[in-house]
C-alpha cells in the first residue's frame, strides 16, 4: 500500500469517527426512536388472533400503545414484565402486532408467559412494518385520542424507560 492510500484511508477513518462522535451515533442505541412522532398512526388492517375480554372495557381509554414484537425476539421476552405493568393502567389500551412469526409460536409463547395485550394482531409477512417505520422488534408507539403518535421507542422498554419516559406521558393525558 503506498503513502497516498494510507493517508486517504486514514483521513476517511478520522472523518467517519468524528462524525459518529459529533452526532452521538455511538451513544444512542435507538437512533430512529421518534421518527413517527407527530404523524397519524397508520391503519392496522390485520387479523386479530388474540383478544382479551377487557379489550371492550378499554376501547375508550385515552391512550393506545402499540407494540411490535415477535416470540423469537429475546428483547421482546425481556420487556414482557414491563408490558404487564403497562396493561394494568386503566387509561391505557395495550395492543401488539406479532410480526414475522407464526400462530403456533404465539400459542407456545402464551403458554409460558402472561399475555399483557388487549389484542394481538397477526402480521406474518411484516406488511405493516414500513408504514409504521419499524426498524426492529420490539418497537413501541403511544397514540393519543386523535390517533397521533406522541411517542416512539425502538428497543427494550426497561423499568427506567417506563418510569422516566412512558409514565410522564401517561400522566399528562390522564389529568
């Protein structure tokens, strides 16, 4: 390799590294969280494969949370307890979209885990992912009474995210 190539590639590495540093790219594990905030929630014309009896009671809840998940997704499994906590809030209607998965896998998953969702819609081919700008599972959206997305999070909703980000949004809408 000659001197010119070494200088050129060295310069590219410095330029790339500094742009990542300045943009916070290495510090933000969820760079696209919020891409849909302020937009109308896209329609979900999918079959509902699981519906709790409480879904009717929570139909008029002021906030709707939509969580895209898959049974094979370890991160989705990790956040299930947080989803259970969310499901206990009466002013929130919690829904899921099962993507790139099977009904049989969901049946087995439900046998092992508590189902926190009012409804679970089935999207085996992932046809809704692009309209919702889903970049991976899990991905969570909070939708206000006007069907506007007011919060979006890509990745595992931890206890910290739940307390610091989601609870304040819920409190704002249930005054």
